[in-house]
C-alpha cells in the first residue's frame, strides 16, 4: 500500500483512477492545481505522485520543478500520466528523467487502467526495495559502529 498524491484536473478521471487505486490497496489524495499540490506534498509526504502535465493555472512541469527544489522531496517517485503525447517531450526526455526524476511517462489515450495500476505497483515495489536496501545499509553501518565501539572499549 502506498500514499499517493494525484494531480488531475479532470474530476471524472480522478474519480476513476482514485477508485481503482483504492481497490488496489492505496490511499489516494487528489488536487487539481500545482500550487495545492505543493501544499499537499508538504502536508501528506506521499510515497508516490501521479501528475497530469496540463493543470489549472500552472503546468505539471512547473509543479515538478518546484517539487524538486526541496531537498526532502528529491526522492519522491513521480509518474507522469498525461494527455500530452510523449513525442512533445522527446527533446526533454533527459530533463524529465534526470533533473525532475520522472520514473515513467504514460500517455493517457494509450494507457489502460490495468497498465496504470501495473506501473504504480512497479514504482511502489521498487521504492520498498530501495527502502529495504537503505535500511540494510543503515543496519550494517550501525553494526560496524557498535563493533568498533566494543573493540575500543576492550583495548
């Protein structure tokens, strides 16, 4: 289960996606604007953000730039799920991937609900794997520190 923040201006689509994600075991919070999205990230600390690029007032790209400007939010995975064809971003694919850390770009007219759920599951599972590896690294560091401390006390 993941806490998902969805930025989706279309209320009907947001309802459909929210219901499907909830049935898949996720908790979904929704917003329609980039500015409210920033406030929601701060309030909710989501495990995953699902964003449409065509938002009210500011674009999803502007939201992503603002999101990534905060150090604490650098690692929140993002899936772009947009009605803008990916061909519009061919020149910016590297920017989306490397600077804005977009994990996946899904084009709505070509993405089934089943495919959206599969992508969300994949990103969530990858995040849990990364957390487990990070926790394991922390455990190793802690054990090494304890071992070093014990050695220094016995000398």
